[in-house]
């Protein structure tokens, strides 16, 4: 093994990465550059700088990636109406390729030969980071301390922290925290009591949504404007992608929208249980489907729905920077040129329901569909032949079965 000269560490300032920083400095004895991304996790980032400084880090990078995250990763994914296993809006999955991209950029800038991350050996995140790094710079080495050191559990991690005088953060109740991953799209919570899927998640797990039972009794009606498949305004006010998502997070959170208690299949091969809160994303998914319902041709819409599970799985499994994801993205993007207009959504006790939609590009024809008389050239008798031909094979089939 060649000697490692310089490492860029994906550093949150939390317990795990603080321990990793210390461990890297001890084991590799080389310079470690820290990179902390602001993805709208709603946490102060200056404490991360202070902690890195205290650990002797000379080159500390803290970068605000909120707009890039939403415009170049979240919105393209929303164009596909992507859901993993029918339910998960992929809030953690979609953040990893962006973090990896920046890690690679910094590694090149500072002449580092390795990237280190704090994802454990059991999860999806290690795969997402490393596949992205492989795709962006095959020459970079990856260091995953969780797969290399002798620490085997969170309990042992806490013991290591105590021994090395690394402060251990605690949750509001003074207990060791859950494993939480947050950004502008979602908060994901895993671990501890949640590891038993038979246990109901305690209320204090939830961070950005109220319990729908406690949400206001009055519904709130909002309007979302779309331009070529992407949301651009809320209630008539134009907003940048990050501002828009954060506005919808506030609105949805107040009405208990976007909670999900899910047992999912990890790429690595085990089932895991997590609690997700995706208020803004849940509203946007409903609204995007609403605007697509009047602006997309039937076959185009159905083709999108056919490839969606495949596209979502690629993102979940860490293949954002892969040719097949880019190919599917091109197909999805191509479909969105006329997906513009306005959708009205009602937020009420945990639900986000589309209640109206309009578009200058609408394919909807009231004249065509109306139960009343209409001037459009539609001959009802055409339907007779249409049904007769479609029924032909069913008649043969039924006759054979009856023999
Ligand atoms: N299970 C989710 C996923 O694979 C969330 C993972 C979040 N990471 C964490 N450190 N809690 O996308």
C-alpha cells in the first residue's frame, strides 16, 4: 500500500466524524482537510469549524450547497416523481452524490490523494459516496474508517470518545442521539428503539412536522407555479429553488404533511426501519403529478411511470453518476417542456391534496370529454368498433375456456 499524503474528510462536526478525524490523524499521520456541506440541515455550522480548529485542522472548508442541491439534484429527481419502494422520497440518497462531487473537487484543488467518509459498513451511504467518487475521479483512494477500525458498535464508539476526551452530544432528553440525517429535502431518523419495527415511534423522534392529530383544524390552500417541470413560485411569489423548498417545508410541517414510518430494503442486503419527514417534497410530488396530469400525453406519462421505479432504485443504490441514470434523466427531462402552469394544493391534517390545476399548455379538453352536447368532432359510433376489436380476443379466450 502506498503512503497516503493528504486526506479530505467529509466532516459534520458530529460525534462520528469527530472521532474519525482524530483516528485519521493518528493512524495516517498526514494532513486532513475537512469539508462540511450546508445542505439546509438547519444546524449551526460554525461549531464544526471550531471543533476542526481545536483538532488542529489547517484547511477547513464549509460550503453552502443549498441552491445547487435543490436545483441540480432534488428538482431533476422530482421531475421523475421518484419514490423508492413506492414511498421513500430519497432525501438522503440524493444528497450523497453532491457531497461526493464536492469532496472530489476539493481533493483535486488541495492535491489530496484520498477521501474519507463517516458512513458505516452496514448502510447505503458508503455505497453512494464511493460509487460517486469512482465515477468522478477513479484515481482517488477511499478511506472508510467504520470498515477499518476495531470499533464495532455505537456503544464502543462512545467509549472511544470518552477515552479521547471528545465531547459526546446528547438529545433533548440527555440520551445518546438517534442516527439522524437532515437536509432541505428531509430528516431521516434511524436506530435505537426504532430498530424494532414492532415499536411505535415515540413522538420526540419527529423534528420538522407536527403530529397530524395536532395540526390546525383549518385547512390551508396554497398555489404552486411550475415552469418546464420545476416549481418556481408559491402563492404567486417567485422563489429560488432552495427558498421555495424551505417555504414548503414550513407550510407542510405546520400541517403534519410528509411523515413516513418505513421498513425498507437496503442495497447492502438487510431491511431497516426509519422515520422520514419530507414536508415540502411531499407537497411537490402531489403538485407535480397534478400539473403533469393536464400537460403530459397519456403514453408519455405512462412511460415515465414505468421507468420511475428503476430510476428511483438507481438513485437509492448510489448510481447517480452512471450512464443509465443519465439516459433515463434525458428521457424524463425531454418530457417536461410543457409541464408549466399552476396547481392549488390543500394542506390539512397530514394531507396535501391537489384541488385544482391550470396550464397554458393543457391537453385537457372539456369539449371532448363533456357529458353535455359538444361541437367537437367525436363520433360516438367509433367507440363501438373500438370496443368490438378490443373484445375480439377476449371472446376467443372465453369461448376456449368454456369448452
Ligand atoms: N435509509 C435511508 C437511505 O438509505 C437514510 C439513511 C440516512 N443516513 C443516516 N446516517 N441516518 O437513504
